[in-house]
C-alpha cells in the first residue's frame, strides 16, 4: 500500500495528537507536574540564623521550580546571601522534598555555595519544615562543611490575595 502525501500527513498529525494525549510532563509523584496544595508563596517570619533570625518569602512554582529570598533580622551575625533557587517534588500526601542553593561570603572573604535539602509538610495554609540538611561547598566543588537539622519545625504561612480597602 502506497501512502499519498495527504495520507502521510494525516497519519502523522493523528500520531502526534495521540502522543500528546498520553504524554505527561516531568511528573512529581504522579501529580502531572502540578501540586496546587504547595504552589504559591509562603512567608516564614522567624527562621533561625546565627545571632538572631531571618524572614523569608519562599515560592513553589508549577513544574517544580523553587525560589526564596531571605532578609536577616537586625542583630543577626549571619552574612547576607544571594536569592535561593532550586527544585521541589511531591513524595507523598501533603509531603514534599526540596533542594535549593545560594551563594554567600564567609567572614574569611571566601565565597561558598550553600545547598539545603528539606522535607516539608503542607497542612492547609501552613508549611512545616520537618527535616533539613545544609551543606557548604567551596567554589571548586569540594565540601566546605555541613550541618544537619538546620531549621527543624520552622512554620511558614501561605501568602493570600487581599483586596485593597481604599477610602
């Protein structure tokens, strides 16, 4: 049987459409790449930091993208750092893993890359960090130092949309 040009393109279009119907994006524990329960921005008002604490806005974007910006509270002796960037995935009901990195400068002047891996639990509008591991790397990739259980039981609140109330 010889396919005509029109028949070939018709079959190619049908095969492509069928492939799109069964294809899934990079899935996060069979959630199809989305997890509305965690997606959005969360506010942490008092994360532990040397000599004080930090406030943080953490965003979980669709498809597994994670961003965080942290501001140190007055009196904290920790050194400022870059914005964190990373990834997240769903691993169970209400349970997620995330790994993110940022750069900071040590008091000695050296720049290090910091990687934090955490397990978090979502319960309504609260996000709780269950376990955490922090590892610092020299810029050549060698391990500088590490600290397990960095932020146990820190709780974040979901940032909600508010309508303006102007007079």
